[in-house]
């Protein structure tokens, strides 16, 4: 071998060794990076777990099939299940959900499943519901659900939920207070009513014109107060579940006619024309007549209040659904209900923007009470009002309220 060839071979060997050393160094670097990355991941995981564990709310993660992939410590504590027992199981089987009456909410209607299907429902705070623990006891809860999205596809959801037993107790105590206070207020208000009536009828001497005018104001003010106190009492009884329903066979056309007669002075005062079509052959219906009267009174007085002078009101009573139901409708040519507020109309104390200034005496309690009465009587109440969103000056599109009641006694009373 010539020295030149020997040199070339040595250079090659050196280059080869260097190559090996370089690739070993690169490999070590990659391993180092990987070690650092996995340390980072482990650290992040530990932090995430500590965060999730420190959350006082229960937290559960489910995959696309509704199977549980993660629960935090609060979930375990609140529901009595350990994480090992529930991982991989369907949430619907592990944590059933019930409504106020104890009916199980079907999985399809659960907010969690609705979010999985792509609906954008996030908070479920207004609808009270109950979660059932492992030991079959239950607690009231409210929850927030968010979807987990990867590449634009929903791959699961995270639900956090809270035990709202305390909030419910406080709410109940407040309602009991309102109930007690309004009950106590009724006696002095009746006394004012009684003595004012005596003074106005001249039982204790003749009043001069000014005295009579002022006393009439006192009387009207007191009547409003009685109305408000009675509404508050009804609402608190509804909320406490102590409202008493005493259904009996009731002649509804007669009831509607008598409410109409009672409110005729207001109708005449506003120059409103009423078209009643109270049907013939309407059977007696099993409802509480006093409560149904409250509903009809409220719907008619609203139609009068929220319709400008010279407007029209149509009232009808018909049998529907192959005579299985009675439908009461009341249509006015009034201010209408703004579209963007229609979903709140049956809520307690809600009044739409377009009527607040026109009628300052409303309370926003009437429809809440009406809905509770109709729901409890096995019926349905709803409305249609083609109003667009509230724009000053754009109104008078009218409203129709519908009340449907089951005619259970139809055959018997024919
Ligand atoms: P109130 O009449 O005392 O305000 P209600 O509970 O009876 O309370 O009604 C709630 C709200 O629903 C009203 O304030 C009004 O905004 C709307 N509303 C009810 N009936 C009608 C109607 N016939 N036309 C227009 N708005 C109505």
C-alpha cells in the first residue's frame, strides 16, 4: 500500500467515525429533547390535575359516545362514585338526571347530549334539575357544558356542575317571607277598603266634591295594592307548591262571559270593540273555576291595557283535537310583543320595553301565575305576536294568546 492510499483510507475511517459520533450526538440530543418534553408534559399534567382537583364544582369529561373519560375529585365526592368505577361507562347510566317531579330526563334532552350534537347550549342554570348519587339520594344542581373541538369536529364535552341546595333553601326562605308578609298585609288593606267604601257611600256624612275626589284616589290606590298583594301571595304559593287546586265541572263560556261583563267599563272607556264567539256545545270542563277565572281576567285585562283606543279584541272558545280539547283564544290589535323579548314573557316580573311607559301600573306577575295555573291543570298556554324587535314607533301588530285545556269530562257531560 502506498502512503497515499494509506492516507486516503485513514481519512475515510476518520470521516466515518466522525459521522457515527455526530449521529450519536444527534440521537442523544433528540433523547434529551424528548426527556425534556415528557418532563414538561408530566409537569403540565400535574398542574392540570391539581387545578381540576381544586375546583369545588364537579367536573366530568365524556367522549363522542357519551362515555366518561375523566372525573375530578369533586365529582367523586358529590356523587359518591370513584373515578375507577365510572371511567369508560356511559354518563347516562352512572349519573341519571331527574326533573323537579322526579321524572328521569331522557339522554336526548340532556344538555350534555345536545352539546354533543352540536347545539350551542352552554349554561343550564334556570332549569332546576337533580343529579342522583350512587346511594340513590339526589341533590339540586346547575351545570355548564362546553364542547371539546378538534379540527372542527366535536370529540367530546366537559360538564361542570354545582350543588345548589343552599341557594334553593335561601330562595325558599325568601318566598316564605313574601308569602307571610303579603298574607299579613291583606288584613289592614281590607280595613282601608272597607272604611273608604263606607265614607264614599256617605254612610257617615256627606263629602264635599274635593273630599270625594281625594277619597276616590285613596280607594283606587288601595285596590291596586290589594291586587299586587294578592298576586305576590299567589306567586309565592305557586313557588312553594302550596297553591290549592280544587277542580270541578265548570261552564267555561259562562265564566268567560262573566269576566267580560266585569271588565266592560274599561272596554267602553277605551272605545274598544269586542267580538266574542263563545261556541255552542262546549261541555263542562274539570278545572278550578276560581283559578281559571284569574287566567281569563289576566288575558282580557292585558288585551285591553295593551290595545290603543278604538282597537278590537276577538275572543273564541272552540273544541279542537277531535273534541278532546278546549281552545280559548284572545286576539287584540294592540302594541304586540317585541320578538327579541318573547322568550321572557312568562317569566316572573318581566314586562316588555314597548309597554312600560304606556302602562306604568303592571307588575309582570299575571302571565307567570296564568302559566302556572294552566300547566298545573294539564293544559297549555302560548301566544303569537308578529312584532319585530322593539323599535320606537313601530308597533300595533297585535297579539293572540291561546289556552288549551283537556276536556276529560266531555262524554259524561254531553
Ligand atoms: P303586566 O301586564 O302586569 O305587566 P303580565 O304578566 O300580565 O304583567 O304580562 C307580562 C308582559 O307581557 C306585559 O308587561 C307585556 O309586556 C306583555 N303582554 C302581555 N299581554 C300582552 C298583550 N296582549 N299585548 C302586548 N303585550 C302583552
